[in-house]
C-alpha cells in the first residue's frame, strides 16, 4: 500500500517586508541581501496571529482542495521551532481550531528538517494503520524570535505555514525512500540560547536579546551544502534511483547560493528546482510545504512525478524524502 499527498494548502500573511524596508531598519542594502541570499521580500504575521492560526488557515485550504472535512482527519503533526507555547503542542491548538478531537496531535521540533522528519513519522503511522489520514504542517512565526537589530539574521527569515494531507493509497503514489539524521555536536552554531531550562528567561536574557536566533552563518552554509548533498545522494541510493530520475527538486529555502551549490553536487538542473526564497525568504519548517503548494499551483508538479525533497537546519539535522506524487 502506498502513501499519497491528497492535497496541500499554504498561508502567507498579507504584510510584505521588502529588502528596501529593511534598509531603513538596519545597516544593510537590497543589493547585499539579494546577491548573498536570493531574498527579495518576506511575509510578517500580524501581532494577533500565532503559528497555530496560520496552520489552521492553511489546513482549511488543504481540506477544501481535497474535498475533505476536519472530521476526515485522525492525526495532526506540526513541525515548528516557533510554537504558540512550549506546551500544549501547537498541533493541539490546531485540533481545537478545526473543532475536532480524540486522536493524536503533536509537534516536531528539530529545526528546518522538521517537516520531512514529520513526513517520515507520518509514513510509519499510516503504514501501520495507527492513522488513516494525517494533516502534516510546517509553520513558523520567525518575526517573533529574530533580533530586529541584528542584520546578520533578521534579513533571512519570514513567516508562513504550509500543510499537506496524507493517506494510504492503492495507486502508484508513494514515499519511495528517505534519509534523515542529526549531529548534535554542532548544535551551538545555530541556536536560540535562552528561554528553555538551560537558560531560563530573566531580565538579563531579555536585555541581551538571548531569546533570538543566534547563528554562525558561514558554518551553517558550509554544513548545509555538505549534508543536503550527502542526504539527497543517500535517499537516491535507497530508492535505487539516480539524479536523472528526479522530475522535481524541492530544496529547503535558506539561501539561493546553498541551493545552487547543492544542485551542482547532486546533479540536478535549475529548471527542475523549485525556488520560493525570493518571495517568502527562509520560513524554516514551512519552506518545503510552502514550495510544494506553490509548485502544484504553478503546474510544476504533476501526478506520477518523482519529487525529491531535501533539507538541513538546526541540530545540525538533515532529511530527504523521495516520493512518487
Ligand atoms: N547587510 C549587510 N552586510 C551584512 C549583512 C547584511 N544584512 N549581514 C552580514 N553582513 C556583513 C557581516 O557583518 C560581515 O561583515 P564583516 O566582513 O565586516 O565582518 C559580512 O557581511 C559577511 O559577508 P560575507 O562573508 O560575504 O557573507 P556570506 O557570504 O557568508 O553570507 C550569510 C552571509 C548570508 C548569512 C550566509 O553565510 C548564509 O546564508 N548562511 C546560512 C545561514 C542560514 O541560512 N541560516 C538560516 C537558518 S539555517 C537553515 O535554514 C539552513
């Protein structure tokens, strides 16, 4: 029995923050951001909106597209590093907002690969019959956790949510292979230092902006290219496929130059690569489902296509999945 993506949905806040807007906030330029990252603009959530709200908006679109009602779902997984609260899980708030209950709802918090970690977990739940139809989301409200005075990080991120609905299928659609992993020895290179039990919130942690993203950009860049390429290669090997068999490549959208360097290593042409970083920036756990929904809308993914999804992020961690759409 295979696993099928029945439908997808995305939500992007209306507010657009351009590179030119950022020029007025920190010492940066449109030219620097565009050439170093490929980002032109990003979306910023309204103050009253939290991560679960964006997931719910995207979920309603995905349900509608799939001709489903909330009662047809019996599992919710939300991948996020910007949850509404430490607990309850953001997935539980989504369950409440959709007006459904009495089935598993939980978050995955690892970093940018959370959505693909969630896909691998969802696959197990569906194949064993634990769940029949899972709503899997990747969503972030990064604007609440970036230091808007730090030009090294604030220009990179955006807000948004993407949702996919998965179920067992009897046709050719399936998850063909995956690869995932982590190297915790490098966790300090990309971290939100304060707010947890290691460094609980104090006036000092707030004054020192330790509740914001802290990152050694060049190290992240270097490891991202290395591990995205290695993980994609391993997933291809597991699926007994080559790069030439891939119809559509959906990479994590952290930096255009990371994507360019990775496709060169993996052997995938730019024409097959989905790019959304220009308009949405890096929306960590959401970049893959946002890109999937956008690519489907543009007719760039069709039933039967072999799609490679590939990501890297905090932990450090990485994941790749190859699906027959
Ligand atoms: N505007 C202008 N100058 C800036 C800005 C900015 N927004 N940000 C940094 N700089 C400066 C730095 O202060 C530094 O100045 P200095 O040399 O005087 O100290 C200089 O630019 C660094 O320039 P480069 O070395 O050319 O920068 P680089 O090519 O490494 O690009 C970047 C930096 C964009 C952060 C890159 O390293 C990167 O994208 N890394 C990956 C980070 C990432 O994607 N993180 C997201 C989370 S993890 C993930 O999703 C995979």
